[in-house]
């Protein structure tokens, strides 16, 4: 179930460690979605001997190819730079002159992808079937249910993947499932509630209008998948409603541009509102004043046009990419605003900024944080505590056990306590590489 990359700096050594299960002995990999923390170690697994099928939705397969190739390119370029400059940072990477994997190793994964459709069961081997359901998190994301029959007995195992949100634009709501013996659920935002969906656009309009009045730029670090498309959708809506002025909007992310094209290949996965717009020939991801920035040269002049602009760039946690150049130009300007719209992992530049650091290192230089910093969880693609509970409440009887994973330890423990008080289920928060024998 998933084969993800650790993006937190203090866990990065795990990416280089041997897999706890010998790759040649694994029959199949099932991917919940295309984010690197769910598929990013797949090329390493294949390189080290895995040769089975990789089951996922067609959209996840297409997006995974994009993200894995992009990450491999970055790895190769960074390794070449370190080799030429003899730069070594043993804390961040134990093998500083070697990429984690190469583009050629990524391409070796492609023949293994085996696309599946939502709600169509696939037989993995005798007595084991898996079914994918729409998770509503990102395009093609899935909840995966296993049916296991052995020795005349039957068990159902349910893996949440990353659960999306109800009422968000573009994608359908998460699927509710009604029975499971064992459940593994994520807990990214298991200790908090997001802003109400109806308030998100009010807050976004306020940030844009107040920053324009101050004469600064609105800089939005955003993930290429889903967040960028949702921001474009909401900006278009606000403009049509006359709630924000005409401003240039720069999508400075080649990857986000590529992902937006993938959406057009999978229109059957969008919600009714988006589908109706597309039927009318109105793309929710395109509007007057939107400029797709493709070259580095174009990117470098955006911050110096003199007019207030909205700049959407990757990466979402500010760990690399073009966003760092826009932060360098704007973070010390009190008239500008930095708007975070997604989860910021511990150890990332984004996390430092949202937690209130007065100075941060960007592009080799310490810079004062004078810009207005806003963190809007309401634009996150992750369910909050209430929405995770809503998804779990679809179960019509108590599971034998609930495992809480994929969240910071303190958050996962808070969520476990919240659920124990309301459900009285058997619940645990596994530690890294814990093993459990299921009854």
C-alpha cells in the first residue's frame, strides 16, 4: 500500500535505507494517489528488484509519471552540482553526490502501471481482492478496500489514503464505506478544523484586496496537483462576481501547467459544477489576465513589473522550485502577502515561515520576514478532524481495530483520543516499522 518518499528533512535518511520487505518478494503495489509522499520511492523499489504490477487509477498513473520524472530530474541536477562543487551536507543526504534515483530508473516503472477503475474489484491473488473508491483528495485519489478470504473466514481491510473534503470545487466528495474489520486512516489535520468553505472565498478576497491597496504582491506557494487548480478556480469565480479587481495572475509552475492538462483527460472524475462549466466551454482554469509562465527568464521579471500581481508557484512547502525566488523578492516587503494554502511539514521552509520565524534563509541569504503571512487551511485538500470523523462515521458497526497513521505524532495522538471519546473503538497509533498480527 503506497511507496512514499519522506520529504521531512529529519526523516530523509529513510529514503536511502533498505526496504523492510525484500522488493522481489512483493506481489503488487497499490497506490492511493500521485503525491510523492505516496509514490515517490517506487523507482527505488523497482530498481532494487520489484517486478509486480502497480495498481492505481489511470489519472494517478499519468500524474505519477509526471511527478516521478520531475523529482528524478531535480535529483540528477542536484547530484551534478554537488559533484562539481564538492558541496557535502551529510545531515541532509548520506550519499551527497548520487541521486536517489535517475530518470531512466523512473521510466522502468512505467510498464508496471496497471490502471483500475473506481468500484471495480481486482483479484490480487487467491483469496485477496482490492477495490478502489474515490477519496476526493486529488485527481484520481483512492480509498482502497481489501477483501481477504482464508481458511473459511473473511476479513475486510480499509485504507483511507488521504481523505478529501466535502463541498470543495472541482472534485467529487469522498466515498463513504459502511463496513470494515480493520481501518488504517490518515491524520494530517486530525487535531483541528478548517475554515468553513463559505468563508474561504471571503478570506481570499480580503487578502487580495488589502494587498493591492498596500501596493504589494500576493505570493502563493502551491502544489502542482489540485491546490493550483483550485486557486485558479476560485480566483476566476471571485473575478466574475466582481469581488476582486483585475490583476495579473501568474502561474509560475511548469508542473502545475502540465497537471492542468491532465485534468482535461479525466473529465469523468470532476464534480457536477465543474463538469457543467466544461460542457459550456468555460474552462475553470483559464480567464483573462492569467499568464502561464514557462521559462526561467519570464519568471525572473514577474516581481519587478511594478504592479500588484498574484503569483502562484511551486513548491508548496517552499523546499525548492521557483517559489523561492518570489519569496526572496517579497518576504521582506511589508506591503506584500505570502499566502499558504496547504500543509507545511516539519523542517520545511514553509513551516518555519508559518510558525512565525523572524528571519529565514532563502537562496543562501538570511532575510527578514516583514511580509504579511497568512495560512488558510480552508483551501487544503486534506479533510480536517470533523471531516475525518464524518468519513469514519460511515461505518455501520465498530471495526475490530483502527490504526491512525500519516500525521505528526502529536496530531495523531490527539485524533486518537478524540475518536476514543466518541466511538469507544480499539485504536492505536503505530510507530515506524511496527508490525501487527491481524486476527
